[in-house]
C-alpha cells in the first residue's frame, strides 16, 4: 500500500475518533444541563410565588365581629345598647286659613331626645320645642307618638315631653355623673343631625366649667365642652361616657356657619338629674323665695331710710310664716 494512502487513512481514522469522542461526551453532559435548567426554573418559580405571597398584605377577615379592635367592639356595643333610648323629635305649627277655615300643619324643626323613665317622659332641649304648637316623638322602633309638654325650663334649655307608649317600647337611658369628669376622656353623642336618625359621633371632653347663654338669656354654668360633632338636629340628644351612661344633654354648638366646628356644649347630667324631676312634678323650676316684695333703693333714698322696706308679703310664704308684715 503506498505511503500516501496509509497517511490519509490514518488522518481519517483520527478525525473519526475525535468526532466520536466529542459526541459521546455531549451525550453524557446533556441530561445534566437539562436537569440543571429544570431545577433553576423550578427554584425561580418558587421564589416568584414566595415573593408574590409576601408582598401582599393579609386579607382582613370579613366575617361579622372579626377583624375589629377591642375599642371598635366596645364602641359598637355602646351604640347598640344606647340607641333604643334615643328618639327623634319633630315640631310643627298649626295654621288656619281665615277664608276657608281649613287647618294645616306646617313643619317647624327637628331635634333629638331620650327616654327618661318608663312613664313615657322624654327629655330634650327647650329650644327644640320653642314656638311650636305640636311635637311628635319617633322611637327607635320607628313608632310615632304625639307628645304632650309636661314642663319646661327655658333658663336651663331643658324640657320634658310625655308620650303614651307602652312600657315594652321604652328604654330609659342609664344615668351617670358629671362630678368626676376629666378633660380628655372619651365621649359619645347620639342624635339625629339634619334629620338623619340614629347617628353616632365620638370625641373627647375638651373643657369643663364653661358658661353659655340659654334661650332665655340666662347663663348656664358648668357646661361640658366637647369636640364630638354636634350638628343641628343633635340638640337634646344624650352625651355618653365610655360605659354608655348619660353625662350630659347636647344643647349647642359654636360655629359661625351653624354647622359643627369641633366645639359643642352639653348640660351636665348632675344638673339634669334635679331639674327633670321638678319639671315632671311642677311643670317648671321652683326657686327658693322669701315671699316678699321690696321697695326700690331710690324709694329708700328719698325717704331717708336704710335697710329693706317690705311693701308686700306673699300669702303662705316663708316671710308671712316668720311674722314679717308690710
């Protein structure tokens, strides 16, 4: 065999062996690369899912009563317990047509009130009823009752109505005390602002011992100031402490526009607690009196007298019983 032919054959065999070796090596490594790729893909997917899960906040449980803070639960319970005691008051005026003699009823205003006792007595503000001919009370169960005015105290902006509702419909409000109130403690107001019944607003006591003017122009002292939203229609509604007890009667707001500006006033319950029984029994506030009429200082000066000159003694009064005579 010629030398040249043997050399070419040897090169061909060498090339074939080299190619076969590369092919065999590729066969061994291919599965490993595939497995590595699949593993990398799986790991990347797990990381993506994990990242997706951790980047989203946990959904709040929508079940009733769940996902609420203890403070929210307490506020909800307070409202549900107190709301049946709060009522909606509407007032109207009666007008008669002078020609046809027909009688019509003209709506006048709205306000709030609350059940005082099982006798059907409803406490509200005097200014809610002022100037009205009729008043109607709507209880929490939506039943409507004509109301009779039992007593009024314009100088304290308080009034008492009475309705003929059954005892099973009446839920007297728990009575608290205003003696131990502190600035900063939480308060809750329930009423019917703008005619929207059963509305709850919350806030704190902003100040104590305030003084406001009643509709009679007489100062009301020791009034509670609060930042709980009190709007027109809230007047006469209760101001409650965190235990759901009455601590005041919402009576006024301070606002140039007439809407809530974060300053509301409530008559303290310690005053309400003695005024309301007086109104129920006598129809008005009875004040201690000597039962005497005294001459004016100018008269005493002209007569050259000092002291007090009695010009009249009320029959049966304290002065008459003490033996004082004109």
